[in-house]
C-alpha cells in the first residue's frame, strides 16, 4: 500500500510540477484560504464555497509560502490517500472471494492513472479531497453495517460531515445511512431498538456539532433560498442552461470522465457476474449511494442544463471496483490468468498520453499575461479591469477587486454591457489598464458582439502586450491582450 500511495502521489505531483496555469476556480478557493489565513472567518464563510478545503490550504500555506502550491498539494495529498479507503472498500465488499486481491490491485492501478480524475485531483480544486471523503465515508458506512457498532456509525458520520464541508452533495450519504439503520432495526425491533437509538443519537449529535453551525450561518447570512441556490450552483458551476439533450449530455459527461472503455467492464462488474456473484447489504448500500449521487447529477443536468465533469469524478472513482470486477470476470471467461495482466497493461497504456499531458496547457497565455502585468506594470489593483480571473490572480495574487468592477461572466457591471460605455466607466473609476480575451463574446452573453474588434480599432486604447491563451492554436478566440486607456487627444 505504501508503494501504491507513493506512485499515486508521484503521478499527481508530476502533473503539478508541469502544469501551465492554475485551474479556473483555483483563485476563488485561494481567496477563501487567504481570508482564513488573515483571520477573516466571516468573510471566508460568506464567499459561498464549502470551507474545509480552503481552510486546509490556509494551514499548509505557512509551510510552503506559495498559495498555488499549498492549494494543489492539499488536493494531491488527499487524492493519493484515496488508495487507502478504496483498498479497504474492495476488501470489505469482495474479501470473501479468492480473487479479491486481483480486484483490489486492478482498482488501485485504474485509480492512479485514469486521466480525467487524476488530472482534476492534481489541481487547485476540491476534486481530490471530495473523492477521498466520499470513498472514506462509503467504506466506513459499509464497515458500520458489517459490525453494527455505534462507534463505527460515529466514524462514518464524521467522515460524511467532513465530506459535506468539502462538497455539499456528499451529505446525501447521511440520510442514506440513517435510513439503513432504521430499516435494519425494524427487522428485529425488539432486540435492536437500543442499538438503533444509540446509533441515530450519535449520528444526530455529530450532525449538530459539525454541520449544523455552518448550515445555520450560511442560511442566516444569505437567506434560505439564496443559500440553497448557491450550493446548487457550486455543484454545477452555472446558472443558465445551454440546451441539448439532458440524457445525452449526462451520459457523455460520465463516459468521458471514465475515459470510455472502462464502462464496458463496468457492465460486466455490475450485471454479468459469475465468479464474484455473492452480494450482501453492504454492496447494495454502495450501489444505493451511487444511484443517489448519479440521480442528483442528472437532476441538476435536467434542471440547470450544465454539469461540470469534475463533479462526476468522486462517483466515477466509487465505480472503479466494479470495473475491476468486470475485468476479472472477462479474463475468467478466457480461462487464462495472464490475460488479466495484459488487459491491465494495455488499459493503462491507453491512459498515459492523456494522463501526463500538462495541466491547463490551453490556458498558458493567461498565466503569461498575468505575469507580464506583475513584472512590467507598476499598477494597483484598482487601476485594472479584467475579463478573465486567472490573469488577474497571476498579476495581483488575489481576486478581491475582480468582484468590484469586472466584465467577467455573470459578475459584470451593468454599465459594461456595451462597448460604448466602457471608456466613461473606466475614466470614472480611475482604471487605466484592461486585460481582455478574444472569447469575451462567447463567455459573456449580453455584451456587444463586436467588443474585442471595436477595442482594437479604438485610438483611445494602446496595446501593451498580446499573446494567445493556447500558443498551439492561434485563433481569434484564443487571443488575450493588455490595453492601456489613454483617453481622448493623447
């Protein structure tokens, strides 16, 4: 296990060391972490993102002195540690069968190298920590079901609530586990009622201690409706639907997160099982947890029209044991154990080109622009305006002023919705520099469709620096530039 942990950590650390740019949401998580570090707990909780991941980032920052490194190493560490609950979950579910060690080994190798989960778990995102807490919660829940001890239910609840403080959808496991306790007790209520009362009381007490204060604070500061809406938006990362078939989009997101071919073996693992055919309530609990998570994601796809693939990752990792079971089953049909090694090696080789491609290579220009601003312009944050959060973060080290006056996504100021009002706005605010990219019309509905074209032709603006977000694809939509507002008659 130690070697597998080191392998998982090494793969993810390599991606961190070779990345070209921070993730899109990374600066926002770092902003929350910076508020925790400064002692502004109220401000950190008011941002609306779940607090545990940025809080852990703030604890690691003093050791490293670099916010990006701290945020990503928290993700990398938790992602690498996921090999432990994943292994124990496989042992809990399939430990009674001679082939369980093969299933566990295949599961762990799939987890270490599968492209999208590995890449997302190496970035400044909650993906790595959310996956760890989901797998730990499910494993401890399964363990509690097997032992029927109140202490086991307490540990499972603790893991679930920690997971909730990273990603709100993990809280689904709490009513599922509580419901199982009630169902199990009703089967022999006379003899089990005491255990039921102790287990439920422990779970409720931990909920009131760990989760309720944050929920109450969130609802008190934002209102119930706004608080619930913000949690939904954090899960899906968008408010407006984009149309299209919800079923097709959902299946496509799931398949691409899986890297396609493991889905075939997943079907073997869940349906056409022969050698590992024994099922018990523990496995059904895991399947129920998966169904709930996938139904939530699908419901958000239907109602909101958009689902980020990174939010599929924890559920996909939870399905990997059945992918491994499917591979063992398929090889068993060939009646030659060496074919399992061949299948695993071929599968991993298909992963490697995508897995080890540098992170955010297509956003390299955003980092370059931000670093150019930091190095060449002696300007304050109040003197700049941006359409992209990553260049701002690399330029100033935070995203505080972006929310004040920006044309970035939904937070744009109303007066910036058309090009002609931009110059008066900047003059009135004392803004001298504008960082803008060529995809502004696509990312910013409601803006002047010729915004970038008019900007480049306007003599009131002087171009200072220009590059492409993706140097490999020098398209107009990939162009990103820094302009100085020189005003009339200069």
